[in-house]
C-alpha cells in the first residue's frame, strides 16, 4: 500500500488512548482501529479534521505516502 497510517505514533506522542480519541471524535473504537491499521479504503475529511484538532497535529503527521516498490507494482497488476 502506498499510504501508511501513522496514527499509532501520534497517539503515543500525545499520550492519548485510542478509546479516548474515538469517544472525542465520535467514531466507534472498532472503526478507529480499522483506520489505525490501514484497513480502510478512505477517511472522511470531517473525521481527519476531528483527529487533527484533538491531537493538535497536521494530516501529514498521520498519513505518509510510501512509493510502491517494483515488486509491489508487479503484484498489483497481476
């Protein structure tokens, strides 16, 4: 995957538990867990905004683009 979610890292830096963040931004803990693990197809700007506001961070602190390797590209086109 080319987009890596760094939410765990930001939660640790801010000393915030996942359940606290989920409650504060109005999502279920299970949905937040899916986001943290990168097992979502997308994230609403409203949710991203709420996370950034609560954690006092920027979207780029939470999401990172990592280019696919050649092997990844071959696997994705097969």
